[in-house]
C-alpha cells in the first residue's frame, strides 16, 4: 500500500532534497509514516522521525486557529477595525502611482486573516530595521507592530491578496486581546491541549541544538545555513505568527487532528475558516486560484469540489492538508529552503486521495505530473 506515493516522495531525493518525513492519518489512525534521506548531510545522519524543524508558514494555521479561538469567545468581530485594538494602525498611508498618500480605508481584522490588509513581506523595511535598533535586537512582538504601522501599505486594505506579515500582526492582536504573550497563549490553548510537547514559538537559546540542520538549495545542491529561523525572526523576543513556529512531525499531525476533530475549534468555526472568501479582484494575485480558494488563513475548496482539503505549506518545504469529509490529515516535513520540490509537494494530497478514496485519480495525477512539472519517473 502507498507504494506509488512512496516512490513520488523518494523522487524528491533525486531532485536534491536531503530528506523528508511524511505522516498520514485516516479516521484518527496513522495509516502511513514514511521517511527517507538524511537530516544531517555532513554527518550522514538518517532521518529518525524525531527532528524538530523550523516550520515557517505552517505557523500561520496555528496563529489563525489561536485568533479564531478568541473570536469564538466573542472578543472581537472580523469586521472590527484593527485600530480599535492596536491604535497605531488608525492613520495608515498607502503607496500610489502619485506617491504616498493617506489610506482611505481602514484595516479590518478580517483583512489580516485573508492576507488582504496591504502589508508586504519585507522584514528589512526601514521602520522594521529601526525596531531592531531601538529594542537592542529584542523586537517584542507587540512593540514591533508600532514600527510596522509606519510603513506605507502596498494598496488600500481589501483591494487584493498579497502574501505578507498579516499573520504576524494577527499574533500581536492575540497578545492584545488575550492579555498574554502570543507564545504563552498558543502553548496553553493549542500545544498543551493536543499534547504538542516539542513545539514552540519562542525557542530558548539552550535548545537551539535540538533543531535539525537547515539547508538552502543553491547551485543544484543543499547548503547548510545553520539552525535558526532564516529572515523572519526579527529579534530574540519576536514570536512570528507567520513563520516562527518550531515543531516535529509527531507534534504537528496532532495539531491537524485537533482541527479535524474539532478539539481546537468548533465545527462551525472550522467551516468559516475553510470557506473561500476572496473576491474575483482579490484572486488575481492569489497563488493557487486555479485549484483553491483562500479562507481565514488557509487554502480551501473553491466551491466546485475540485479538491476537498484545506491547509498550507512552509518555506522550508513543509506541507499540510486536512480533508474533513474523508477524515484525512497529512503532514510532510523537510528542512530545505528554495526546495526544487516546492512546486509539486501539493500533489501529495492527490496521491493520498488516489490511494485511499478514488483510484481513478492516479490517471489524472500522472497526466498533470507529465504535463506541468516535467516529472521524469514512470509508473
């Protein structure tokens, strides 16, 4: 069983991926745990399944879940102005063809979830660099937002979809509303609830050695770039809701199962989270508009039932998918930035569907591999 899926995963190694770890759950039971390759190329250490990884944007689904828990309690509305909770966002500016002008529309909380607030993903922008300087490299999560608010928006809030620091702002909003540090709130209300003992948004320096070696694909090979989160960790006290999570495969699949079984959010909240919210205008810049919609922080079904999963992925190659109807959770981890397999990892879900639900999906899948990705393996 799953031999074709295993062969597909193994092909990542041929492309230059050092190693990977895949977990698939069906009806609450692990039906496949498959790993191959190395966690440490230099020391020739094989993947063990216990590695702690920087999960980058797979952090976003955790952050949105944390915020939606507070929404369930009635502590904010999606249509509330962000400035009602974080006053620095009251008077925003926006870039236009005629220069920087005062923004005409307010940032609403729903814009943070939807990636439509107008922020960029430039962590080295002038005011964020100033935040690092003024805080002596600490950059407390809530404090950094006061600097981000000084940066002009790329567009009027709500105008288009733009991958950005929206979910970092959402993490700071969780701090404001909950009265707790973001990392503490998440530990108490998510990690501890489902038993994620090796996950964190604020890794102590003494635990840096517990992180698996991290690589970047450069000039056709994986290059070790050190263990700390690259680029998105602005300071020692900065909990990046968008990219700062650290987890293991065993831990993260517990999170996915916690969402799938409504242990972390109510059924109606998960339904809200996974409903396509983008307008036709916003979808023009959305990455996977041909296959998926975008809900409250996750790719989701468009409504045409092409794909039934929701989820996201991370810059170092992680990928997650939850299919509530078929009771499936999938988590795939690797630790390679700029991975040559980044564009085809989403096909993992389709392999699982072909194996467990509908064998006819294999034929369509192979055609897409051949036509879209120059996939050289034959089946």
